[in-house]
């Protein structure tokens, strides 16, 4: 506050920053209110599907590595 009282450049810069932050907060709260949250069941189902997919990828990588080892 003291700096803003004595330095007009600093005061302008601070005012611009405050406006930018306020605009971001308004936009952010507006975005949050438009996006419905997913039900816990859906999140759980997606987490399970993601885990299953990662296990398939891991198994495929292990199988490929084993096959490559047999060829050597």
C-alpha cells in the first residue's frame, strides 16, 4: 500500500493485476457452475476401466519383451 501511495507506475500495475485476477475469478466460478460433477459410481467405473486398460498394456509389453528374448 505504501509503495502504491508513492509510485504511480506501481499503483497502475497493481490495479491492472487486481482487475485481471477479478476477471479470472469471475470466469472460473462461472465455468465451475456450468460443469456438472460426475457421480461417484461413474468415477469408480472409469477408474476401473483405466486400471484394466493399463494392465492390458503392461501385459502386452511383457509379452513383447518375452517374445523378443526368445528370438535372441
